[in-house]
C-alpha cells in the first residue's frame, strides 16, 4: 500500500512538471510555458490558458504567421524579508506559449482574464 502511494505521488509530480515546463529560450531570455486547452467549433477556436496571478496589463496576445503567442510575466508575491524558502513549485517570471494554429486565417475576438484563466476566442475568417 505504501508503495502504491509513493508511486501515485511520483506520477502527480511528473504531471505537475509537464504542465509547467520551461519553454525553449526565446529572445527575451528563459521563461516557462503555461498549460492550455484548445477547442474548435465551426466558426472559431477557443483557447483557455491557465494564468493565475497574472494581471491583464502584464499580458500580450497576438497572432504571427499562423502562430498564436501568449506572453507576459507573473511576479512573485511579496515575501517576508526574513523567510527561508522551503519549496517553490509555482513558476514566476516571464512566460511564453506559442500555439501553431490550424491552416486558415484568424482574428482575436473575445478575450477575458477570469478566475485565473485567459479565455480567447479566435474567429475564423472565410
């Protein structure tokens, strides 16, 4: 039973690492990649990006050569000056996520940052 519990914890940590893996170094230096969900309807692509703690003014969203780019930064919250860091699992600093869009033309429609998630609707242009 103990072996099963340890195995389950190891799998959970592996999943957590996959969700917050560092991105390939970009021109702006090292960064991390937030997890995304992508859904497609007949007339739009809906993209949900997990960005808890990110303010709208710290966020850039654009399409470049068929690639959606979501970039910005998540600042580290204020810390007590005499605190010792014991564990740091939540990624902070610069992030960037690039998603190759399906063939076609798109424009960014509705954009909301709600409950820690960026929700984008990309309208398909005929």
